């Protein structure tokens, strides 16, 4: 993800990811309220939350606020005098722009913040130390490109493409195997890191779609060639030819609705 806070940065170009977080807010909060059991770890004076694949913000801060609000509410319903302190771990790859992340931390946050660099397909935390692990729209990223699709001598060589969409079965199966291996490692690591009674909250871009819906997804988008543009313009009389082969305005376009 592009760091910093410029026009090309993730900070300025992550509205879609933020919309996903907002769309899943009620489900995340309901899951915490229904399944989190503070009575299962009453001795804990510190409640620890990890956001895996945090990038540089601000989306990760929105996710943490959504989680903290319902966790505090749950504790208040049990005993207002036993609300723990909160520690939040922001995780992403070592090349993530943690400087921008830390500089943009909410000034009035109700938690202690730490950065944890490293792949979430490996262990990141001590055993049974995290109460809630959250990750939103991150697990579609594999730990690596499947090795066999970059080998010209492999039947899964993905020549001329940068993804598995439109590729042959061998390429698709290579990506599938990589995903299965990565996701198994992810779950194994989290199983060791999360405390008994804790939660793993994942927002993933997946699901089954009816064939009829797929058939209706044709996008109203067509990339016309310069020649096609010229033909349409001539046919509609919007422009008239110039001697140099270009066009000059013939009449104004009607206002489009």
C-alpha cells in the first residue's frame, strides 16, 4: 500500500475498504456482545486487541473504535469498577508506513498503541495473549505468488497475465493451493495467540453468488478506439471535418440527463 498522505496514498484511496468496515460494523459488534465473555478472564488487567493488515489508517482506527465501544459496554454491564486498560497492536508487513500510522493516531484514544511488523501468516504474539484479533479485507492477499505460475516449464505458467482470472485450471489450482496453505498457517498462529474465550473477527471478500446475479453484472463500460469515436461523431453530426483530418465543432451537444 502506498504510504504517506498524498493523493496516491492508501490514506486518500481507501474509501471502499472503509465502506466495508462500516457495512460490517453491526455484525462485528453483535458478535462481540454475544460471544465475548469477560468473566472467562477476570484476572486480566489489560485487554489486548490486534488489527492484522492495518496499513496506515484511518480505517484501522475506525475498526478499533467500533470494537472498543462494545467491549467497554460489555464490561460495564458486568462491573463498572473492573474495566481493564486497553492495548492495541497494529500489524502489517515490515515495509508498511508505520511512521504515517503513528503520526495519525487519534490524540484522545483510550488505548495504548503498539506496532507489530511481520506477516500475519506467522506467529506475531506470545501464546494466549490476545483477546480479540480483527482483520478486514486483508486475507485475500497471499503470502507469495505461487511458485509454479512463474516457471516457464510448469503447466501452471501464467504467461501474459498477472492474476488467475481468465487463466487455465492449472493456474487456478496453484492459487487455490497457496491460499489453503496460507489460511491454515493463519488459523494455526491465531489459535495459539488468542486467549481462551477470545474472538477472531474477519471480514473477507468471499461468498457464493447465484448464476443469475453473475449474468446481470455486465458493466456499462466500453473502450472505444479513436476510429470508432470518429465514426460516431460523424454519424451524429456533432462535428464536421477539417481539411487537416481533425474535427471542429459543428453544433452543441444536448444536455445529458
